[in-house]
């Protein structure tokens, strides 16, 4: 039932100008609530994290399949990256339009609508007969993911107990990377060893989406109905006042790490075949799995470490690992490339943990109405970095060759990572000097350091 002091999210309530406060047990669908037993908050947190895994696994399932579709329908590397990136561009458009929608109509309605769209995309993949079908299905998948990710990130914060404020940030940093690794690995195995891979993969994902839909029906609503749902659909990008400096200082690190992920998930299997002569679809998909899998393990291992340490470590290792991978590509030495991928994976995982961990901690100090907005901006930056460089690399590969395009891409990622490291070191030095001036000492343990100091520095 609806918690005392809240209202159901009906059209009349949405038209009302009075805002409703954020309550943990707010339920915008009391009729459904009477028929379903709601999950406790602890279980709701776990279910939300598992759905993040599912969305990212579904997104990366296309990675090993792109080579199969390319051989089946004989299209170029540029078309490969278009199929990969169209989902991301649709996701970005959805983030701009509906990124904050769950702050107004509730988390659960947005998640249910997203899962329905994801299910339709799976059906389109199963019945695909050409490149256009894949493009349409990927676009729909992008819309579904764009609806879900900010709502899921905010839901995790909503379900986070006050005694563990860093938990949502850690999961938001680990789960997406783990999902990408899981999807690429499982799909690669199914493509190599399973029957009818272009249908089996999507059929299994469809079944998991149906289970997720049933689970979301049992989640308690964590964001009460607020006015302004329609006006929130006007495309805008904004960061809550007072937090802009913190967020924008994280942007270079987000760009470097997500651009590297875009390279591996779009052109990774094709590069493995072209540069190193790998013929196994499973091994081709394993290239992306190494990056994401090592990243997920790293993010989990560092979950209780200081954000500043994880961020600096990530940027050093992103640059070093990408450079080592580039050496392997240039010398056609698979072991160097794999070692570089593993090192870059450590940086990739710690970057995801540090950036989204910082954002998660910021979100715990905001009202529920601002959380979806914050994560929408973060995912907008992340997925632009994930898609646009990959599109450029795919187009370049048709003119200068795949190996040269990958080399140029890797060099650019390493350069951005080093620039981001310089920005963080400069910010750390500035905050340290400010703390020293504030207490007249050496600044150690100062309680008067800037508010931003707790989240990044």
C-alpha cells in the first residue's frame, strides 16, 4: 500500500503542482501492491544490481556475434561499428529526453517500460534477416537501456542503507563492467559451441528479461510521485548546483575508460581475427571479456579503497596497458597484446569504481529528484565516449586498415588518460594547499577541507 503522506502516481497527481517527498516505502500502484508481496529493501538492492548486469550483458552479447553477422551478410568494418554504435546513440537520445523521468513517475514504472522494450528488441534480433533489422533492434535496445540505467543507478542509491553509503557507488562501478564481461564471454561460448547462435543467444536473454520483469513488479517504489514529468522530457543536460566542479573533474577519466571499452567491444573480435589470425569466436569474444572481466574483479577488490587512490591507479594503468597492447598490435605479438589488455583492464575497472563511486557518494547527499538527473549526465558522457570514437575508428579502418585504426585509437586513449591524471594531480595539490591554509597546519586530517575533497581527492 501507499505509505502515509504519499500519493499514487496517477495522471491527476502528475498534474498537481505539489511535490511529494521521497519515502522508501512509497508505492505508486496500490492496486498491484495488494496483489503482490513486496521485496524487502536489502533484496531490492540485490535485484536492482542483477538487472544492471542483465542490461549490460545483453548489450555486449552483440560483440562476438558481429563477426558472425559480418561473414553472413558481408558488410564492412564501418558497418560493424554502425551496428554497435546505433544502440549507444539511441541510448544517448533517451538519456537526454527521459533520463530524469523516474524522479517524477517513480522507478518501477520506468523499469517495467524499459524491460518491455528490451523484450521487443530481443524478438527482433531473433527474427533478423539483414543489417537493417539489426540496426532497428539495436536502436530499440538503446532506448530501453537509456530508460533503465539512470533509474537503476538511482534505485541502488535509494536502497542503500545509511550505514553503508558507498555501497551503491561500488555496485554502480562493478556491475556494468561485470555485465559486459559476462555477456561477451557467454555469447562467445554459445556462438562457438551452441546451435543456431544468432537465435539462441537472444532467446535466452528474452527468458531472463521476462524473469526480471516479474522481479521488478515485486520491488517497493522508492521515489514518490512528483509533478513535472512532462516538462522533464524536454531535452536538457544539467548537474545539480554545487556539484558541477566535482562532476566535470571526473569527465576526463570517464572519457578515457569508456572510450577504451568502446574499442574492445566494437572492433576487438575483428582485430583479433585480422591482426592475430584468431579463428575461434569464443577466443575473439574473450578479448573483450579479459578487459571487462579483469576490470570487474579489480573494481570489486578495490571497493573499500579510497576513491582518490583508485582513480590515480586507474589512469596510470589505463595508459600503461593501452601502450602495451599497442606494442603487441604493432609487433603482431599476441602475448603482449593480452598482457596489455589485462593491465588496461585493471585500470578500466578501477576507473569505473572511482568515477561512479564518487558519483554515488554525491548522490547520497542529494534529494531523490536529483539522482536520476546526475546519473543521466554521467551516462551521457560515458556513452558518448563509448560510441563516437568507435564510429570514427570503424570509418578509418575502411581507409587506412584495421590495424592502423586500432593503433591510432589506442594512442588517443592513452593520451587522454595521462591528461586526466594530470588534472587529478593538480586538483589534489590545490585541495591540499587549501586545507593547509584553512587550519594553519600541514593539512593532515583537516576537517575544513573543501566539500569536494571527500568525494574525489
